């Protein structure tokens, strides 16, 4: 998902960053033991962490609960939906193999 850009229904361009194993570990650490075991919160936090830029304005990787909430507020429902739609797409290799080409 690195350097991928999506456009939400409000017309905002959202650049995504790859949230790999190390970034996920940092997110767990930033959120602490209670929130990091809350599956629903971690799902939302992972979506927020994937937003690197909104309309050319850099979004810092969240380093605490307030950072996650700030990113989610800036993304709004429209931005979250755009990130979710892109992150649930199968990889290109899967598409090609399923097409039989």
C-alpha cells in the first residue's frame, strides 16, 4: 500500500503508507496494553495509520491515542471508506492468477 493514492467521495486525495510489521508493533506500543488488545480500536487505528497525506498535507504516524483520533477525525467517514476499499483489494498477482492469464 505504499505510495498509493486514493480519492475519497469528497474529492480529497489520500496518499497511503505501508503499515508493516514494525509500524504495527509501534502502534501497539503507542496505544498501550488496553487499546492494543481491542480489535475494533486496532482496526480503526490501522486505517488511520495508513493515511500518510491528505491533499498534500502530511499526516504523521500516530504515536498515541490522541494521534489516532486526530487522523480519524481528519479522514472522516469518507476517507476511512476510501482507505478500507483500497486495503481490501486483492493484490495484482491474485487478480492475474484468478483471471487465468
